[in-house]
């Protein structure tokens, strides 16, 4: 065999090795995933104590950025790598300094300093408060979710990342499975904003106009999907076909969501609840899976035409649509300034009503999840991200509802003054104080940062033999990657640049 032939054979075998590395996995218990993810909120508790008690991040200096990065990016990275087997130990290591800082006397002189506002906010005059507010806990939730997603898509290619955290083949739960669903759920939460704004203004957009508006959001995502498809095939990049199919990818799923959501919005006249729509859609999809040959088609059919080649992506779209609608239902009561006008006008009452509502919905989604998955008292169904079946839909809804509840509770404890703002300028200042600049920056340009993360992941995989590097080298690469992404996000926010895709 010639040297060129051997080289080609080696490249092929290494590509196959990488594909095998992420194939035929069965995941791990939901409890362990919860422990790993819990590092994020607990790290944010320490961030909140530093900010509310010591004004540590005001003004925002290089040391502030370093601590911000360590708490909100490096800590989640450690939880899925070096501390993957002992996430509760990492939680404890973060809580110890949190308790210590909380016990220190507060710094009242620093708390009187006003934060430096971005240029666009500085030019605005104090105005009346809008019906919808940009709540700090929602920024924290979306920012931390995006951080974990971006970290995992590269970390999964290294041996230091446990295989039980990688996407499962067919049945089971894993860290990355909850990540992809959470991305869709969080998009649904903020998608409630234009609906609420429309209702507040007392107008109703015709279906055709809604569809045209949704296509404006879909087109860039579909173009990204095509670009990813061409680059993956052109570069002979290792891919996991059973994840979405031969040609389909996550950008196509995101791209097709807006027009279908616009269509389902018309169904609200019959079923006035996004949550009810999500549950009905999930139950109907699960019924079809159980009573027809659809499940067998998705899992075992030969790939003979375009539809069968991409059956996972096409069929799982129904589940992701239900997840999006569940997120949109959450957004309908999370985004408004007053969750219930009849519950009184005091800010404390409104905040307590919001927390109770979130707790109730977290309980509902959790009970429904156990009712479908418990083998003793429920239906005994298994979670499948590949199918995006009913248990997967309910798991994602329950998990994200709990995450939002945790973030809202932390905010209510440490930054209650946000809800006391009397004008837009004061509220913006309170928002700046109550949110991490790192998480705020990730949230502001979320999709652009996610795209940059995908490009950097591809670059690393094309230049580094990820399966062969030592743990020390692996951590150096992952910390460097996290640092580049964070610096990019913070730079865009500092320069007041918003990239809308």
C-alpha cells in the first residue's frame, strides 16, 4: 500500500473512531444531570452575594471579568469534566466562600455608585415603565443555558467528558439531550414577547402577515442549516447520522419552528393555552408512535429516499414544536410586569405571585413526567431525544421550569430592588446591577455566539486529535475555547452590537 493510501486509511479509521465515540450511548440518571446543572445556579448565588453585599462587579474591572468568567463559565465546565463524578463536591466548594462573603459586613458606600450604562441606555431619558420588562432572572437563565450548551458541544469530543453525558443513541437521558431541548424551550419563552405586546396594544395580526413575519426569522436559520450541511459533507467531518439524519441538522429544526408556531397561534381561539396545545400535540404524537409503524420507521427503516434519510429530524420536529409551545406558555406569565392585576399592585405581592405560579407549573410538568415514565404507577414510557417523544417533551418542560424558578428565587432574595423601579432609566440601572455581564452578553447575541461555538468546535476537531490528547491538554483547550467565546460575547456587548439572525 502506498503512503497516500495508508494516510487515507488512517484518516478514515480515525473518522470512524470519532463517530463510534459518540454512538450507541445510553446516558445516565436524571438526578446526576440535575446535580451537574445545579453548579450553575449555585455559582450564581456566590456572584449575587458578591454583587449585592460588596458591589464587587461595580464598576466592571478586569478582575471583575475574571471572577465573572470563573463563576459563570469555568464552574459549569468543571462540573462536566474534572468534577463530573463529584458535582455535589463542587457545589459545596462554591457554597463555602458564598457563606463566608455573606457573613462579611456589606459595603454601603459602593452600593451607592451607579453602574455605567451602555451608550444606547445613556442617551435615553427616564420614561414610563413598559408593560413588558426585561427581567434579570430570565437573562441569567438563558445566558447560563447557552454557556452550558456551547461548552458541551466541544467537550463531548474529548475523553474527559463522560460518555453518559453525551447524546444517547435512542432511549435514555443525558446532559446534552437536555441541552438541545432547553435551547428550543428558551426560544419559546422569549417568543411570547411579540404575542403579549400585540395583546397589550389590542390588535390582532392576520395569519398571512404572521407567516410572512415568521419567514423573516426562519430564512437566516435555514441558510445556516444549508451552510452547515455543505461544510460537513465537503470537509468529510465526522457526524452522527442517527441524531437528525443524513442531511438534517439542528439549524433546520430551529428554522422551521417559526412558521409552524404562527399556524398554531390560530388554534388559541379554540384552545386558549400554549401549555394545553403543547400537551395535546405531545400526546397525539406519542399515540401515533405507539399505534402505528412510525416508531419502527424512525428507528429502523432503510434510508432509501430524502424523507427516510432524514426521518429523525423530520419526525422529532413535532416534539420540538411542542417544547417550543411549552416554553411560550411559560413566557406568557414570566414576561409581563404584572402577572395578575387582581393580585394587588404591590411589587412584593406580584413577585410572590410569580414565584408561586412558577412553582405550580414546575410541579405540573414534573408530575406529568413521572406519570408517563414511572413503571410502577405511570405509563412506563422511556425518554427518547431521537424521537422527541412525550416523556422527552415533559422532561424538558419540567427541567426548564425548575431552572427558571431557581433563577427567579435567587433574584428575589438578593435583588428585590429591581421590582421597585419607578421609571425606565432606574429599571435599566437595576437590571445592570442584578445581571452578570458575561451571562448578559451570551444572552444578548445568543444565536450568533452559538454559531461561533459551532465554528470553533469544527476548527478544533479539524486541527486537534481530540481522542488522543492528555487531560491537561484537554482542559487547556476547553478553557481557551471558553475564554475566546466569552471574550467575543462581552466585546460585542461592550461595543453595543446586537447580531440578529
